[in-house]
């Protein structure tokens, strides 16, 4: 009985600090952020030239969306029919989005193919060989490796920023991904800025509307012989290209294949080698 007051006060102290800790965690989790990444990549497999695009990771509560900043600007201008404004913005190859719900064991990747806005599920990737790395861009960094999209990726992440997310598919490490680079040198995502967001609406959950294997087959079959399909492409400037395959491989068929193959060859090196990204 003599020990009861000590245990009582010890328990009260424990509960107090536990409350402070949980309140702190709740505060951190409630923060909304936008993280900007510079993406350097080789759009054409047969060439060594690199291009740069800028993508953002928007984190709201326990969800995030990763998207192309230029494409977001373009879509906003298109909705206002401001095609002059669209023409002043550089076209983007990486027209994909990645939606994540941190409570799920998968994420959802979206894009557009022949006027079909697709979303497919992708299981969260597994990281291996986690270890300390050292300072990188002012942060204490750790490193890990991952296999995704028929590429091996080297990933740097930091515990200095309490966000367990990152660009593209790189999520779930104990900290924010500050760089993800494919070992073949074809792709690199690197953090260049981070800011807090205020008064953000909740994200709407995005559901799968096609299986990855079916989408993969549909797009790859299309690329092999595009003129053997019905086509309805539309670009950001409002220009469209329509074609109906009538079962005859005539001059129109050959001209259509030649025209589209030139478009496809401008970008044939996708981050996930299984899923071509068609940019018209």
C-alpha cells in the first residue's frame, strides 16, 4: 500500500507525456504539404539527351496525389478555353498521376489513352538494403533500393521531415524521399522544395477502373499497329485526330501508322516499362 502513491503519480506522469506525444503526432499528421520534385529523364531509349519536368506531391491528411505541374496549369487553362495561354506552356511527357491512401496497401496510377481516363491499382513496392547514407542537400539521409517497372531504383530519404511518402511510387519509408534514381541513369526524381498548405479540401478517393494487365495489353497492342484500331486523340490546344479502321490496309492505313509512330517515338522510355505513356 505504501507504493500506491508512487505508482499513481508515475501513472499520471506517464499519461500526461503520452497525451503530449500523441497530440504532437496528431498535429504532424494533420499538416498538409506540397513537395516539388525535379524529374530528369531520357524520353527516347536510343538517345542520351535528358529533359527536365517538374512534378508535385500534394499531401492532405492521410492521402496524397503526385502530378505534373505543367499539366495541371494546362488543364486549368483548357477549362477556361485559354488556348493561347496553353501554347505558351511547355508540353509535358509525364502525364501521369499517382494517388495514395496511406491506410491501403496499394496506390492508384492514372493517365489517358485514346480518350480513356484510366486508373489502375499497383501494390506498394518493397524496399531493401536500408542503411545510413549521410548528409544530402542539408538533410541526414538514409538509403534503400527498390525494384519497380523493370528498373532498379536507389532511394534516399530523410527522417528530418515527418512525411512517410515520396515522388511517384516511392512511399512507405520512415521519412520523406528526397531522391529516387534508376540505376540505368534513365530517371531521377529529386526534391527541390517543400511548403505547408492551408485550408485544403479533402481528396476524393480514386478507384480503379481497369486492371493493369488489361491496360498494358491494350496500349501495347495499339502501339504495334495503331491504324488497326479506331482512334480519337485530342491535344491540349483543342486539335483532334480521329480515324476509323475499316478493315482495309490501304494508303490511309499506312499513312496513319507512319504519322502515329513518329509521335510514339518522341517518348518511348517510360518510368514503368510495362505501361507506355502516349502524349499526343
